[in-house]
C-alpha cells in the first residue's frame, strides 16, 4: 500500500529507504528509476518537489508541467511505498538550510548556461537527504552532470548514501523522456529525436578514429540541418568532466538544445 506523506516522521526514519527524488510530471524515465529502487528490496520513497531554487529562469519555473494526481496514480501503480509531497516551507524553513556550492565542474556546460542551477540542485538534494536519511538513492544518467556533482557532494560531505545510476529511458525514436517534452508538439518530438541521432553520429565518427573536433563539427552540422538550436555539444572524460586526454577511456558527449523553445538535454557514453 502506497502512503502519501507531507512530512518525514519516525516511522519512515526507522526504515531503510531507497530514495528517488523528482520534480513531478512523472514519466517512464522516472518510473524506470522506481523499478531500480524496488530491486534493492528496501522501502522506496519518491519525492515530488518543484524546487524553485534550481531554476535560473522564472518563466521556466512557472511553466514547468504539474500533474500531481496522475503522478500519484503512476507511482501507486508501480508499487512505491511512500510518495513525499513536501510544502516549500518544510524544505526551506525560515531558519534556513545550508547552501551546497558545487565543485568546479558545476560551472561548465549546464552550469555555464544556467548560473546557480547546480547550487540549487545540490542544496535541495542535501536537504532531502538530511530529512529522509536514505541508505540508497537513485538518479538518472539523463542528467549526467547533475549525477556527477551529486556523487561528488556525497564524497565531499562524507554522506553514507549509496548512489544508484539509472540508464536513460528513451521513446521509440530515441528521444530521451523528460517532463519538458510535454511542451513539445508531435512534430517537435520527431525533430527532437534527431538530438539522439546526432549524438550517435558523433560517437560513431569517434569510434572510427576521427578527431574529437571534426566529429563534434559533424554533430553541430547535424543539429543545424535538423533546425535544432544548439546550446552546447561537448565531449568530456567521464571520470572528471575535463576535456579528454590520451589516458581517457570513457567519454561522455553532452548536449543542450532548443526545439520549439523547449530546452532539452541529452548525452551518450563513448568507450574508446
Ligand atoms: P526530474 O524530475 O527531471 O528532476 O528528474 C528526476 C530524476 O529522474 C533525475 O534523477 C533524472 O535524472 C531522472 N530522469 C529524468 N528523465 C529520465 C530519463 N529519460 N531516463 C532516466 N532517468 C531520468
């Protein structure tokens, strides 16, 4: 039986919890993380909290899709134990909560395009960790830089929480599921599917031995041809998010782009 709660009480603190944080507008990507959580055989707790502090753009916050009733139905049908729906004043009480400043990786890519974003993310995740005291937490690889910074925070603050990573859940055309996809028309979804196809093209070129610069250039052309408005397309070493060097084994190709003015992010792993 799923319990919907607004505060964390001693009953929850007495359980070993696998925590899955979300901002709602639940889709199969979120639910795939729930399935991973359930495999731990711990009690699963999904939070839905639209965290104002991680939005650097007011309109983006105001337009973020909210579908609470449907969210609760989806989560119940997947057998989540607790759905946590906190009020803003519970997460951010007047006495304040510690702000968590990201390490330097927080200022590139998403951090460069969205100043303050990762400080907002880490601050709320740390606050939620502090309230819920989970033993495990599941995050999606869709937000690869966020995942990197959360693991870094767990290390830096010496938190005793195991971070579990969920693969990116895509639709049949390859478009990574995202709450923001709800703002896309059917046509735009087809255009947006070219984001993943472009990433795959770049990965293929790199595997064929083309230089990173040339491969990325091809990717940029592919975005342009499909009339996708690129914010960034960059390759990093998965270990540290630095530009890869000759010792790099696992790379990540990350992108942010606009389709119908909706900002979408995606990434792909490249093994060399
Ligand atoms: P959000 O509600 O966007 O804050 O996302 C909550 C969690 O779901 C984060 O850990 C995201 O990385 C993850 N997530 C979002 N979209 C996907 C997806 N398509 N596949 C896997 N995980 C996802």
